[in-house]
């Protein structure tokens, strides 16, 4: 099996910064695309940022210029650096990964989520 574990969430004031980390583990042969999603209460889960195995990135319009996604392929980790945080960024943030397992099975995995709260 594969697991994704997020960390780095917490309470921060508007304008502050947080760095989220996601570690993938288990029977992993390779990781294709990785991304971060978020879901606020009463809202649909939305894509925040994604990065392919080739390093191409995509951001939601409302986080462009503030958030940066990166990955470390040697450690099976993905990060989300969040700067200039706004109250509307408050949500549970989920790590997502498209993984090819050692048995060749392709799996779309999700982490348990980490809470980000932006409030004064």
C-alpha cells in the first residue's frame, strides 16, 4: 500500500507564511503528478497547485504569485510554500499523488489533510 502524510499546517495571521510538506511512502515504483488541494467548510474541494514528474507546474488563479509548489523526487516529497496568506486561504489542505506501485498498479492517493487557518 501507499500512504501520504501531510504536515506543516497551523494558525497564522493574515500576511504570514506556512510551508506544507507531504511524504509518500509504501510500495512505490514512481510518482507521476503530485498536487495540493484544499476544502473549506461548505465548499467543494479545489485544486491549489500541481506539479508533473517533469517539473511543470499549475496553480489556481487565486494563489498565483503567493504559493509555490515543489517536489523532491529522491525523497518522494512535495511541498507547498504559502506566502501572503489571506483569510480565504483557510481550509483543510490535502496532498494528492498519482503513483505507480511496485506491482505496476497505478494509484491515486490522498493524504489525511492538514488544517490551515488564517485569522487575526
